[in-house]
């Protein structure tokens, strides 16, 4: 019924989102009142916005961003792949649910969905899986992960998804559409019905 | 802020072929993850540190890894020393909080593991140019479309960092304060940098896609060649097989004979 | 009579979702070895026209395309831009947005790898285009560390490596300093004069463009308002003023002089012509230029 093939534009969008995401991860070290404790994690907000604009390719960008920002966060690259694939839940949820709400979040229903499912649930899952990966590779013990570490991780992601994600969607969505970059489908920019 | 880790030297490590470098990164990382014994992890770490020292990596590169290793190391140490209940209680800190006897070797082990992972990445990025990284992945049969995606990320990161810094300085010249202000204000001012930066970046998508297509790129349907085909010498093959063999041996010893393990059932 | 290398026949195009036609009934031919200048104010349709000539429209940018464009006998509606890459190359306005690789030689080799050339042929063509564009010493440098003019030369080299018959240059000098502008247009002139490459040049710097074009068209709101030789084009001062196209300074000077009663039958549009005109006027030459 629907068909698609990967186009050059898909690769370019994923790569640019990845590069932007990686730079934002590096920049987020500026929002650390205590070394190692970030209270704002801009890649969460940016990732959620790109997931709404570009679907699957926004999620790929989030994965790539984590891979290439690895040295700044103390991960080796192979470990970063685990974090990159398993943690950006707010981005994945935003990309899967994007067609159920207005991408500019101008009405209450859309805003409510975004806040409930992406900002709160998505970032919580991000933090949860972040802890699971950290436990798996030996960075944290389960007690430390689920009593201490999970909360600042969740807070930083949630604040960014709320502040930055909503702002970008409201301000830049019309611009993304005008540039012809907005994706109709999860994978494909244009849905070709056969 | 910069993203330029490669250190131009003519060392033995630099002369390894690209796929060997990628295998080196993967195998040393996986080895570190397999082993819990702090003595083995320490040995691996010392070996890698000697390798890193031989490269004479400038402080501007190694400081990034040093900083993240220190910060994550502190969190990791707190986690393993005070929040692990493995073995028998050794010291009582205060009511209900003990340091357990196995927590100390585990803390050391995980710390060495963390630093081993970071050092192997440091060595990898210091000896591998971007084009070599892509060539190495290609040689290991990663699909070219994915390799091109990685290449584009590496191509654009330095440019984006430059543009971010330019916009930041331009906004600061317009009296936009970014540092000595409350966090909420800092977030607002941050948007004054991010929005123009994103707009400039997104505008590139159409032109870049057009440029790539105009140079004949097809994802499928046309076989492509490669200008730089990395030579994998006999020495490279020995090293690759040696590293893979070492990983396999450690895996077998750990899985079937319980070597290198303090706490069974976890990495 | 040989058929034209590019035939644009009754071409109209509007972008998807737009009511406005970006191009309307555009019709012109370009012969092999010609340099065609395309002029017009912003949003006149110049870039859209360029992208129609190498297949980016309609394959990459969707919309309603009517009429036809044929390049070297290939209809661009039926041939993808990837397959037209060895016939028509394109240089964009912003150098940074068209680079893919982190070293000049890899950038130039990218296109040749895409079409499946063997490494030894890639090396041979690489040397040749580096020499043509005077970039030999920058072979291993990252493109982002070059000057604007050098970057555009890398873009030209990357397109040339595929040996196209046609090179489309869409405002290649707009982001460059004067030295960069001169470098890029000098290369374009050499490619045309020495190697017979057909050039489509979109350029706001009429002074520089005037020196190399064989013919010019003026686009306005997607329509061709004028087609002709440089002397016809730059002699039509009212049209150019109306369309917001800057006159070459020598043309302005000549026009001003003609308004003050000096006997000028043909306005100059190159420095040499302007210089000759002034000399003749100053020596009271009764055979005006």
C-alpha cells in the first residue's frame, strides 16, 4: 500500500541532526552548576523537535549525536552506541506519535500530549534506560542508579524537552514546513500511495 | 569548544590500517567490559596509557578525556563504594551504611574499566583521521550509506562549532549575558543563540542533498569504487586476529571457567 | 546545423503547495561552447531554472513541471540528476553547503567514486582538475580552511572531474571577496575558451559577467523578458533599470555621457570597450565607438 526508499535527503537530515545533537551535547556541559550534574540537557529538546519534524531520521540523529559526543561524556564509542540506541525515548515517542498532534503545539490537546508523553514519560524512560545501560557496563550500581543518579538525568532531560522542545516546535515548525523539509511519514518525506 | 582530536605523527600506531584501528577500538572496549578483576583491568589500562603516552597527545585533546574520566570516575566510585552490597560488611560508616569487602576491588575494577574505555577511545581518535575511520568501517562491510552519514556528521561538527561560537560572540557583543546570571535567564539567552544557529544549519539540507545527487551519488543501483583502498598488511592481519583471539579467549575463560569475575552474572 | 546542447521548451514550474508559477513559458536554446548569462532580481526564478537544467527539478524538488528541458539529448523529466552528473555539473552559491568530505582530494574524488571510475583514472582526473583550478598545493587540506575563492574552485573541480559538457554556476561569487570573484570567473572563462565547456552563469556582478558571456537572458517573475547578445542586453538600459539589474560601471558611464549629448552609438560593457570609448572621446575622434 505504501512504499518508500531511502533518499539522499534522508541521510543528510539524519547527519545534520546528528552533528547538531552532538554539538549540543558538548554545549550542555555549560549548564552544570556542579561538575557532572547537568540541569538542562538541550539535546533532549532538540531531539524531540527534530523527531516531530523528520520522524525516524530525527531519531537517527539523536543516536548519532550520542556516538560522536562520547568523549565529552566519558563514554567510549562502543558504549556510546548502547546509550545512543537505548536511551532517546522522548525522541522515539515524539517520532512515533507526531501525526497525532499539531506539530506547532498551538492547541491544548497537542500540548498536553507532548508534555505527557514526550516530556514526562519519554524522558523518564530515557533516564530509566540510561540507568540500565550504566548498570550494565558497570558505571553505577542499581542502588545508586535508582536512588541518586536517575533524578538529575530525568530532570535535565524533562526541563530541556519542555523548555527547548516546545519553543522550537512553536517557533521553527512553520519555517521547516516552508523550506519543504517537514516529513509526512515516519520514514518518507512524501507518502506515495500505490 | 572544538572537535579536532587527530594528532599528526608517524608512529607505529598511526601506520596501522584503518580496519585494524577500528578493530583495536572495539576489542579493547569489549575486553575491558568482559573483565571484573582489577588486576587485569589495571594491566590493560597501563598498556593503553603507555600507548597513549607514546603518541605525545597534546593536552588540549587529552584534557577532554581526563575531565570526563575524573567526573564520571567520582560518581562511579561513590556508587560502588557506598551503594554496593557485595560480600561481607567491612566498615560501618553510619547507621545502616556499610562499605562491603568486595566493594573495594569492584570500585577499582570499574574505575580502571572506565579509564580503559576512555583511553582506548583517546588513542583511536588521536591516530585515526576522519577519512580513515570511514574507510575502516567500509572495509568491515558497513553499508556505504551509513558510512556517508558518519562522514557528513564529522564534516559538519567543526563547522557547526565554529558557527555556534561566532553567533555566541556576536550575541555577547550585543550585551547578551551568558555566564554570570541565574540559570533560567541563561536558558532564555541560550535560545537567542540556538534559533539562528539551527536556521542556518537547516537551510543547508536542500543544497547539500542537491550537491550530493548532482555528483552522481546513488544509494543503490550503481556500483561505486573507492579512491583510497586501505592496505591491510600481514602485520595488520596478525594484530586483528590476535585482538579477536584475545577477546575470544578471555570470553571463554570467563564464561566457562569463571576467571576474571568477582560478582558472577554481571559484566 | 547542429542541434543545441540545451533546449528549454515552454518550461513552466511551480513548487508543490505554491500557487505562484516560479517559471512561465520559458524558452531558449544554448549551443555547445556558449556562455549564457542569466540575470534578474531576487525571486525571478534563476535558481529554479538552473535546477531544471540538471534534473534536480523535478526529481529532488517536487512540483508541477510543464514543458521540457533537454540537455545533450536527455530529457530531464525522464533522467535523474545522478545520471545527468556526467553531462551537467552545478556549482551553488554557498561553498560550505556543497562540501561532503574533509579533504580536497576526497571531495573531488567523491563524484568519480559514485560513477564507478577505477582508482588510477580517479588519480589522473584529480591531478588534471587540480591543475586546471590551480589547487595542487591544497590537495590534502580540509576545504573549510580555504578562502572563499578557493572553496568555489574546489566545487568547480569536483564538478569538472565528471567531465560534464555543461557547467551551471548559480551565483558562484555572491559570498566572495573581490579577489575570490575574479578567481572564480577567470576559471570559468578559461574552461569555456580553452576546453569548450558550455557555461550557464547566474551572476549579479554584471561587470564581471559581461566579460565572459556570449548571450544573456533576463528573467522577471519567472518569464523571459529579454534574450540577446551582451551589447543588446547592456544597451537596453531602461529594461535593466526596471528589472533592478545593476549595470556595469562602464555602461553607466557611457549611458550618462550619451545623455549629455556625446555621440555614442553603442554602450560599452567591458573595461576595454569603456577605455576605448573614453580615449576616442578625449581625442575628439569623430568615429564614435
